[in-house]
């Protein structure tokens, strides 16, 4: 059985990820709320307008995330290699870096 790789992620990357998940959840929750409150044509037009505006936000996020477009179509994890190199550090390499830091004289 192949052993799973473990990675270390920077705190700022992790927090940004959580913030974006919460933001997307809020958008979807608001759209569901508005859809549940439709009573007339005006409510429907409001939902359509809101949906169009909210639809731009995930597009902007996706551009910022640097995920290859082909991942949306094919879902090949190998396509994420560049992104992994930018955001993740293999745990073994992290331990080596930490050990090297410990061997350095402290000023």
C-alpha cells in the first residue's frame, strides 16, 4: 500500500482558504434564502440580478487561486502540480528545514 504524503501549509494560505469557503457559503445561503422568498415577478427579478452579481465573485476567486481551467473539466490532480509547489511543502522537507534551523547559532 502506498503511503500518503503529508504537507505543511502556511497559516495565511489556510486562513485565506477558510475565509473564501465562508464567503462562498454565505453567497449560496443568501441565494437559497432569496429563492425561498419569491412571491412575485419583482422578487424573481431581484433573485436573477443578485445571482448574476454573485456569479462574478467565484470567477474572481478562481482566477486568484491559479487552478488550471482544465481541472474544472478533467479533475486530474496531476494538473495541480504547479499550485502544490506554490502553496505546499512536503512534510519531510519541512522537518529537514526545521532541523537545519536548529543547527544554526542563534544571535
